[in-house]
C-alpha cells in the first residue's frame, strides 16, 4: 500500500519576493555601511566588465558562456564571452595598469586600493547557501601583507556583523581540532579515508579512487566547516599548496610549503576567500594547464588558458592582497536567515 | 535507461538505488568555494517508507525510476494473489499479498484504486481514502448506547477486523479511513 501523490498546482504567487522586506531593508543598510568602510580607508570603487572574453580557469567553477552575436538572424554565431565567476581578472588588470607609468598620476595616492560590489555567476550552484547569480564584494590593496589582509578582513566583518574580531586558525589546526589529524599537509589519502570512516561519513562511490584534494574537500565540507566560526568569526589560513588557486606559495613556521590563502567563516558558513596574490605569469599558466587537465578528465569543457590577465602579469602586477566576500551570505548572518532565498528577492527558481 | 545528473537533483525526483524506487525528499548542495560540489540527499523508499541518507559528488548520476500511477479496479483475489485491471488499457495486473500489504482489508470486488507501476511492473496499490464495508460479524450492540468512545472489534466482509463503537450491529455498513484504519461513521444503505 502507498499514499497516492497529490497533483502539483501552478504557483500563482511566484512573482513575489522570497525575501521578507525587513531583510531587504537590512541588505540596503549593510551595503551603505560596507561602502563607507572602504571609502573611509582610502579605497576607490571601480567597475569592470561582467561579460568578458577571459575567465578564471578553475577545476570547480563553471562559468556561463554567452554567444556575442552581431547578426540577429544568427544568434548562435559569434565569439564566446563569459559571465564572470569573480571580478578578479579585471581588477588585477587595473592594478597592473596603475604601475605601468606610475609617475604620470602624481596628484593621486602613492599606492592603489580598489573595491567593487558586483554580480558574479557560477553555473549549477543552487542550494541553501548558493544562487547561480550572487553579489560579490572584492577588493585589492597594493603593498598589503598577508597578515594585514587578514586583519583588514577581520575589521570589515566586525563592522558589518558586530560579532567581534576574528580568531585566526591555520588549516592544519582546524583539521587537528575537528578530526584529530595531526598534520593534514603530510597526511596520506589512507589517513584521510580512515578519519572519514571513523566519523561514519557517507562517502560517494565516485570519490573512493579520488585524489587527496577531493578527500580534503569532503572532510572540509562535512566535518570541519560546520565547526568554524561558532563562538567568534574564524579566519582559516595557510591552505594546502594544491589548493592555492591564485595565491602565492610560502613556507609556514614548520617549513611546509602552503598557500598564502585565507577564508572567513561565521557560524559554519564560508563568507570570504583571500590571497596574498600570485604575481608570476608562468606559474599561473602552469596552474591553468593543470586545472584544464582536471576539467578534461572529469568531462567538463576546458577554459581559455590565455588571457589578458597573463599579459598584465607579464607587464607587472604590484605586490598586493585581494579578497572576495559573498555579500548575500553576510546579509544571511546579519538577518539570522538559514537560506539565501531569504535575502535575495528573486532567486534562481524565480529569476 | 534514463538517468539524472547531480545538476538535475531536486526534491521530488524519483530514482532507483540498488533496484529499489526512491523519492528524493531533500537535496542539499554543499560546496567549499574552491572545492568540488557535494550533494547531501535524503531519499525515501517508495514502498517501505524507510529513509536513506546519501552523499553524491558533482557529476555523479542516479538512474531514473520510471514510476507511474494508474487508476485501476480490483477484480478478484485468488489465494495470495490479487488481480487488478487498468481502467484505461484494460490490462490485468497481479500483486502479491506482500505488495498489497494492509490493502487487503479494504478490497472489495470492483473497487476503484490507484496502482503504482515501477518500470512497467505493478508494485503497490492504494485504496480510496474512505471505503464502506459491510459488518459480517460482531457482538450485538448495546441498545441505547450511542457513545463512540466504547469500542468493540467488528469483522467485515473482507475478513478484516476494525474497532468500532459498541452500537454497531451485524449487517450494517461502516465507513473506514484507509490511511489510519479507523472507523469514521455508520452509513445508511
């Protein structure tokens, strides 16, 4: 015996906002406070293209492709443009441009600090904390150190959320605390698998033969992340070198090569990702090549390895740090919302 | 066989795991900014109602379960075999006693019910929410006792027993809610 299903009825109220108005007012207030924070610290707001011939090459980020047609009778013929997954390329090109002839802008500040509030797009990311179109705040500061960048992020979080300054925890320490793995950077895949089975985690069949990063990601997402930022905001730093993305590598206090990359967590939610930025164009080309190889092995389309960012880095990118912050999630925390739909009026299924 | 990719995963999807049909009742997308996507799913077995928690990695697939609900008529019972007929195609389907489950208590010849077909094969049936059954045997009703909180067991025409108010008599018709197996009211002929 089973219970017969009831037929779905068409939802006639789907024109309405999924976010309550008090959340939309809070969102507007936070945006004002955010802009004031940057302006008070000498940042200028910039705008770079949402739609670009270049795109970030990442194994796990899928950009939307747009055909830039010129003949309206053939809308499928034209070159491919990408909706940005973050404004990183455009903003770094501005930094590189700034130092091309720095002496030309003598009436301007000696070092550049830029921020942007923009839409970013990531295909197929729909969930309680994800919407394929979302609002990203990204900033870069010339000559800012890794440590200073983390302090700055902590201050911004404090300003917006009033939850106090962030605690700094290394990636290694977080795995020690949550899983009892002494040194996650040195750990073998077998040790990670053992930690997962001790936790009785349900392991996807397809992950059983996967590489170390996939196992780290699984443990991160299922065990470590939910514990982060519970008592105070937490900044996790010194990621595995294999997860550097566009961060520089450096040696930590134990002499291990790690990525100068950090992330902000509040109440188990990932809010921001920052780098002490990679400056070497050849290293970026190598990382792009590796990312494309992984994409290909997973049956995903490859992304253009050549880009104007590489040209900009060849010309010279000043030493800088950069951070991307998910603004919708900031509003979620401030509003006490458990779903991103509660802070975006028209999420994906109503867009 | 059709299959669903993780990007198709959503609440309400009917899928097949180890040959059994499941309904996806929850699907949580989890993804560290720079890591691979994971889908934490909760699935309900369409027949046993047991719940299964499974995690999938972006790009994984699940076989689609071809589940169809049809309107049918109960024809007759032969031992432990129950025979139904599809109202549209007139095709006959058989269910075992296990598959009919508690349904046998309500099945009268000619009764309309729904059937679930899984990959074209009948796997379960569902009687209407309310059925009217004739009382075949019970202790005589206490005259004047109209209280509904005093109950007694009553045997109906299908051979099943239900708890009914003490005033019910042999030969009378009673309405039963098939979702709970509870007495609803006495019905006049």
